[in-house]
């Protein structure tokens, strides 16, 4: 059986041929068999410990890792520090603009201190 395909792409015309002795262009004469009915197998309990005796940790039990929790806490502390410090500098000391940021001199020197 040979299939000839023609493709028109923009201003070019491409043609290619597929040949196979196993190709079948007609519909099958027999209807497909009905789907097999499967009975639900009883689920076996999942093992809770591995071969070394260490407990398995399943993702669905705790989707957030300790590192993620620590990152969120650190980010919250930095945001709280910036908001509280800027509010103090703005309302109590009357600083305006970038001078209202807490410990501005330290944050300006930090890129040079990190190597």
C-alpha cells in the first residue's frame, strides 16, 4: 500500500510517499471486542517501613518540606523587619526616601562585604 502526501507551504510544494505492506486503509470487518470488565482488587496495605527499618515518607503525607517552611519563615522575618524598621524611621525620626530604610549603611556595604 502506498500513500502519497502533498504539502503546500507558503509558495513551495512538497510531496512524500509512505509505503508499507502492512498498511490497511479499510475499516476492520469485525467490531472491536467489548471492554473487559475488571473487578476491583482488594488493595494491599502499603508498607510503612523500608528494608532497613527506616519509615517511608510519602509526598501526600507532608507536601511542604522543612526547607520550604524555613524559607517562608525567613522571608516573613525580612519583610517584617523592613516594614517595622521603615515605619519607625519614617514616623519617629522623620526620615524620608531611602534614608527611611533601617540600617541603610549596612545594606549599602553588604555587596562589598560578600565575596
